[in-house]
């Protein structure tokens, strides 16, 4: 995945949430919390594992614990994906 494809990162995350939450559609409103879209703690863990496997990145638990909304989580994942891409170019 190239750095200019951050919209793809968001779309993949949305698809993962649809699968994990078993809903037909999930809207990733950046201001909502995972609880507000119906995700419990197990769903969030499953999402984190799926994201790590899909993007071949590591999400740092301490970093994730301070994220308050979906927008912050999306930005964090994009940052981790971008960092991995930069490291693989070196």
C-alpha cells in the first residue's frame, strides 16, 4: 500500500468493522466512539488483531488506550501504516 492511499486504509478498516460487528453497513463518523457504533471490548480487540494482520503492522496498546474516538484511531492506524512503508523503503 502506497502512502497516498490513506483513503484505502479507512475503507479496509470499515470493511473489517462490518465483518466483526456483523452489520451490513458501518459509518466511520470520526467523532463517534466504538461504543457508540455498537463495538464492545472484544470487538475492539478483534479489530486491532485484524488490522495488524491486514496491514502487517503492530498497534501499541499504550497508544491505543489514549485514543478517544474513531477518528483518532483511524489517524493512528494510517500513521502506523505510513511508518511501516517508510521503513520498508529504507
